[in-house]
């Protein structure tokens, strides 16, 4: 039984490391987005700025979704 747990530990550890990296990236992207929005008067943001910030938010959402999927995959094992 111990060998069985050991065999499952490596894939789970790898998935956990990937999920943690995705959460870290999402956290950094979210922080950057919040900082820019908080420090920029609305009238100073161009359409391109708003598009870039939306892209940043979208990327953060994708990272969080990927991490969630990895956590769900780990839960199945």
C-alpha cells in the first residue's frame, strides 16, 4: 500500500506545482490590473489601455480556470 501511495504522489505533486504556478501568475496579473486601474484617472485611459487591461483580466481568469481544473484533476486521483 505504501508503494501505491508513492506512485500517485509524483503526478499529484507535479499537478500541484503547476496549479500553484498558475495561481501565482493569476495573482500577479490581478495585482497589476488593480494597480493600474486604481492609479489611473478614467479620462487618462485610452481605448487601447482599456483593451490591454481587459486582456490582462482575461489572462488572469484563464490562469485561475486552469488551476481550478488541475485541482479538480488532483481530487479525482
